[in-house]
C-alpha cells in the first residue's frame, strides 16, 4: 500500500496458515536458557510489548524487490526454529518448529514515498507494530490445530526511487542480535547469488538443538558450578546500585532513544586512547559508562549490566536463535582515577566475563543479591554490538539501523561502528523517568565525556571537562607519547562514500584494450632515515581517508561499469595491514636494492584489485637509522594522475610527523575530497548549452578520413629523450606546441605514422585548475588532426588554440550526455597518443622527502601496466621547472614493435626531440 502524509496504522498480520512440524526436525525440544527467561518475563506481564525488538536495513540503490522478498523467505525457511509452537513437557516448556505450506514467509510490500517524510512514515508504521504485545496464548493454545503466529516478521518499504527499507521485527523469544546478524548475512548472500545468477551455497545455520544440547551439558557440569563460584567471589560485597535518576519505574512498552554519531576526530581520539592502553573501543565505551554512572550516583564503583553472546560451545555461533545473556561488570571509578586506570579495569572485567559468560546472569544475581526482586542483573545496560552494520546486496550497500533493543528500566547504552567507521552511541531510556529533552542532554553529555576522557587519558576523571565535538584536542601534558596515541586529523574526504558517476578516465579505460586490473602507476620517493612503521602506516591510512579515489571500487556486470567510493572503515587502504610492506635494505648493494624495488613494484601491481577497492599500496625500503630510505607508492590508474601524486607527496610528510609525535597538527593541509561532486558536475556540464554548442566542432573532427587501423603491439620499444623550453612562450602550452609540431614534421615522410592526410593525435592533458584538491584521474583527452610537415610551430599553435575549452568537452559529450553518446571517438583511429604531465617535485617544507633520483626509476618504466599499443607511438612529456622560468622536458617514448625496430624507434625519438628543441628555441 502507499502511505500519504498521514499514514494509517500498520495493518494486522495476515492470518496464519495451518502449521506443521518442520521436515526432519524433532517433534519438540526444550527452550534455550534465554528463551526460558524471556517466556517467564512475558508470561508475568502478558500485555507488555517491550520484548518486541526491531531494526531496518536501508538499501540505497537499485534493488530487485521480488528477488529480495524471495531471499528473505528462503533464509527463514532455512531457520525453521524461528517459528515454533510451545508445548508443555515434564521438564518445562518445549518448542516444535513449524512450516506453513503454501504461505512463503515473504515480507509484505509497503510504499511510503508519497509521505512528506517517507522514512519517518515507514518507521511510524513499524513502531506501531512493535507496540503490540505478542499473543503467547496462541503459541500454546492456537484457535485451530497448528495455527501458530510468527514471532519474526519483516516488511519491505519503498521510501523513494532506488531507496528501500527492509524492516524486521521479532520477539526476543525467537532470536537475539547475534542470531539476527546471521540471518541478515544469509539474506544478503541469497539475494546476491540470485541477482548474479550463481549458486548461493549451502545454508550456514545450525539447528537450535545445538544450543539446547550445549546448555544442557553445561548446566549439569562442574564448569557451571565453578563459574558461579567465580562470579560470587568477584562480586563479594557489591551493593545493589542506586538508580541513576534517584527513583525507579517499571519499563515502558517502548523506550525513548537518542543516537549520537561521534565525528571523525572524536572517534579517532577514542581509538587512539584504546590502542595506547591495549584495549578495544568497546572497553573504552564501558569505562566511560562507569565514569558516567559514578558521577551521577556518587558511588565509588559502577555496577553495569553487560550483554554477552553466551555462545562459546562448538557450533552455537551458527544458530539463529536466542542465547543472549546479561552479566554484571563491576568497575571502581573515583574522581582521582584516570581514564587509563578505568580502561585497564574494564579490560580485566570483560576478560573475566568472556571466560565465565555461560552461567546465566539471573542465577548470578540470585546468588549475590538474594533480596533482589528484578528479573535481570541490576544496573545500567551496556550493549557493545560487534555485528556488521553494512551488508552487501549485490553491490548495493545495506546499512543496518537498530530501532528497539528490549526492555529498559532506567538507561541503556549501545555502541557500534557505523559503516563509515565512526562510533555510534544509542542511548535508550525509560520514558517514565526521562523526558525527551533530558535524554538529549544525557546523550550529548555522555558522548562529550567519552571524547574528553579519550583526549586526556592521564588526567584524573574528576578534572576532565567534557570536550564537545570540535573542541580543542589534548594538551602536551595529556597526550600519550606513543605513535598510536596521536588522534587522526579530521579527513574531510572521509565522509565521502557511495556511488560515483563514471569519470571520463573510467570510460577511456573501459574502451582500452587489455584488462582494467593491470592499469596502474608507481612513484618512487626518497624518505628520511629512521622512519618508523606505525606512524608511516597511519599517515598512509589517513591519506586514503582524505582522498576518496584511494577507496574507489570498480564494478563490472554484463559489460556495464559502475564505481563507488567505499567508506573509510571498509576500504583496504585503511583496513588492510599489508597495504604497507617494509623491506630492510641496510647494507644491500645498489644493484641488489634495485632488483628488490622492481620485485616489490611488480608484487604491488599484482595485488591491486579495483573490484574490491584495493587500489593503493606502499613498500618502504628501510635503509636504517643513518641512510635515507625509499618509499614506493603504487596506485590504480583510475585513482591517480600527476597532480594526485604531488598532493600525496605534499601531505605525507606532515601526516608522518604528526603521528610520529614530531610535528604540529597538519591543519595547513586544507580540505581534500570533492571527487563525487566533481563527477556529478561534469555530467551536468555535459548537458549544458555551452557544451552542446561544441558538437559541430567535434562531429567535423570525427567525420575525417576513414580510420586507419594500426596493428596492436604489446610492450613496445622504450626510449627517453630530453630538451628544454625557454620562458616567455605563448599559450597553448609551449611543450605541446613544440613536440606536436616536431612529430607532425617527422611524420611527413613516414606513412607508418599518419593516416595519409594528417597526423591523428589523442592528447591527454592535466586536469583543469577548477578541479578539486583530491586524488583521482581528472585529466582530459581529446583528439586533433595535425597538418603534416608544418612550416614551424604556428600552424600547430593556431590549431590547438582553436580547440574549444581546451578539449574538455569531447569526452563529456561522448560519455556523459545520453543524447550525444553516439559521437565517435575523437580521431579516426587512435593514432599517436600524447600525454603531458607535471614532474614530481619535493615539497618545500619537508626536508628529506622527495622523488628518488631519476636513475632509480628506470626499472619501473616497464611495470606501469600500460595497455597494448593501438597506434604507432605513445609519448609522455614530463615537465619540470627549468632555469629562468622555463621548462625541462623528459619524454618517455613507446614505439610499436609491430611497425618499428628498436634502432629505428630510438632514431625517430632523437630526431623528433631535436626538432622540438629547435622549435622551442627563441626566434633569431
């Protein structure tokens, strides 16, 4: 149905079809320990709806809704224990899985896209469903034989074009968070397999009997008695905690929720504090919760109720059912303690909990506090969720968002990682104790306290003022001395993730011969002696977070290409430790070191995989504390151009110095990113009237003589030449004019180079000055047809000056405007491929960092991953600053081995270079 601006309440569930026992399953087995507790709690308050929990998976991209509904139904069919009938046995309640013949468990379809706020309308419908208490009587006494309600349901909601929510709601009696994560992973796996036309593989699920049998064996074991005794000793003398609000109230059907997403800087501060103490981010959240609790109650220690999976027995991790446990964690947290103190205690307590997590928390509570009347361990709830928060639905990301997590009698803190790698805090509160504004303040205060403690881990907790996002970082006295303790500077590009409009460079690669995986570039840098691995790795990681192109994935299906920028928390350049490899080379002879550099470059190129966004690698050749080292950077061709390499070289020394503790925060780096907006802007420009008015020019160029076909050649004859261009030359770029005029003169008497009338050339020129300050291949390519044997440079200069908008429109019209996509390639046949790029130079403010000497680059030339030659020659003119404002030009030539032998290729390159130098010389 479609929702309007005033959506109606959720429709009642369709009547259940007669249920029958699942094929091959036992008639009845006992409930798990968690199910027994949830059933007792629900039976004690039949009208209570707080045990209904829910979440949704947000799918932003093209989705085959029928395939997704089928995948949900198939996954539920693989887990028949999620729908069961209750019976009574001599040993207590028992469950029998059931199936419903003729009624697949496909989610219903809803459409709220017509609402003023489609997502809010969808979630309003679902929250109405969550507020309805279950009919447990129908599980034990159905109105008709086998007529059993479903405790796990879902709805697929369309909230806009290419935007869906797979909303899931279930009762805690059916499945816990771990089980639901298993189920969703399988749904994504089944959907992806169906959409891509391949088998999904066998079901990963184990039956609930694996849990039941493991728990039964544990209950009768000496291990359980030992665990209970250990908990009793651990909690000896612990008092029942005082309520945070000074009063208590029964939990409501639904809790209030406030979500805080820590920004990049605060997340980095928490991670740094945790790493420097050797603990996890979850234990940092637990420690901060203890500090928050004791500050509110005035107690000397916090008693927290912490969720545990309770799935340590073999096979139990594969069961989509309810096993969750809640156990007490006791942490002393006085005002004189530092955050480092609390981190150590939190780590010790969670280690103890993991070792003894199978004994039920309710049993521990009865043993430690015989007078405790509650149904669970007392204290504020803490749920550290390690589950995936983003799933892959055939290339469409599925972001998992929790809606309700169960009963809350006071306050509950849940923590997880967002798909972007940021810390997400969900604070749930009992509405009988908190007003919405009070919870808002509570959540903001807790997040600020966590960030403040992380920034000042050695300062007494009582002296730490909560640092709001965006406030100043640690002072020198608070900062940890280790490399890992330096928080990551805020990378502006880190939030840039999602689909990317194909740039012209991607279309060029799509049309080029050879595999896209092999297209890559290397740069070899000289770096200071005595670098350290940890800060170098963090500096490289931060580069990838700053520059979206270093997180760029290329997807290809049925000949169609698409690209997306992965979030920082998912990109291999951020998460894969092998992105940086260290090679000790102290004492190696220069020849041996060169061989090692060549081998490492080849390995780095082979490791690139644009399908998984593995597009950036680094190899550090450590020459020891007294000699400069070398750093080899390798990137896929779609992720870098000459400007990109210069940006990375400029930023890397500042980042390294920051993480090594020897430099100030690199604020002067400025903002990076903007790749997504630039790509979208090119697509808009391609359809602008100004761009469309260029169409006659490009059509006339493409309508030239019939295309000449040059034989393709792998490899080719490589040679390098050099010349200089003095200052004061007019535009277009004097290097282009001199070299192209020389080529046209050289080609005049050599039919192998031209098409019989003119010299066809494809020019790849550097990105325009309006491009964003970010990595990526933002260069442009356009075609020209040069007159043969020109009289000097003037004919070529006039021709280049007449190209509209420096040629940027040709690829835009061909690839980014659907109405002009039939425009042929820029020249009839590719012809000569000419590329101009700026030389890499050392940054002014980073002594010891810069390009390696030219002679060391020689072995890398043949490892660039160039595609086969489809024309007679390609040349790259690398332009460096020369004397008196002029240019020094190094030309790398690659001549077709199908057309020229090595001697002839070298002679032609020398002749053309000499002619270019003469053309570039001042007249007279």
